C-alpha cells in the first residue's frame, strides 16, 4: 500500500531572507558573464530589462495560472529578430526553473550603477496578495503535484 505524500511546501520566510537584488544578480549571471569595461550602460540596461522581464513573466505565470506571460514575451522577442535576445530568454528561463523555482517575488522598481567594474543593483520586491498573506500569517504554500509551481488560489 502506497502512502500519500504530503505536498511539498514553500518556506516563504526563507525566500525573503535574501534581497531580491542579490537574487536577480545571480539569476542574470549568464548576461553578466559577458559584461566588461566596453559594455555600455545602454547594453547593461537592455540586458537587465530582458532578465527582469523573464523573471517577472515566470513569476506571473505562477501567480496567475493560464496567463502564459513567458510565451507572450518569447513571441515578442522573436518578432524583434535578434537571436541574442531569444537565446538570453531561453537561458534565463531555464535558470529560473532550475535555481529559483519557488521564488515568488516579482521585481518592481529597479536601478543600477556600474562603477569601477562593480555592478550595484537596487530593486524592490513585489508579491501577490495570497503570497503576502501567507508570509504574514506564517503559513506555507503547497506546491502542486507534478510541478514546481506553488498552489496559489485564484
């Protein structure tokens, strides 16, 4: 007789122990690996816009099942006919799925500076009301069976 497995839970407090800016820098590492002293501020900004857009679209897909935000971003990038953007999107999407699947924070306002070879990023985290309520009440969110997505009631 098989035992019923308890659903895996997301530890929301653990998720929020790290600044969203630190998490975003780790997430954007494939892009940051190609940044050097010849990279312009405009190129850095464009790379972070792609990274934040991919991150947020994947978070929104977890918040609002069925919205397919990442697919919409992918379609838009393909229309721009820039293979670098499409490659970066796929690389970052895979990175989010593997390394940050339970981080449900969206990125709000952000700014960055790139001085003396160091990147300084400031970013605000945003959360869905259900996630925020669970965090304040100390509850955990279950992860749906066969998926890495949390169960967020609509």
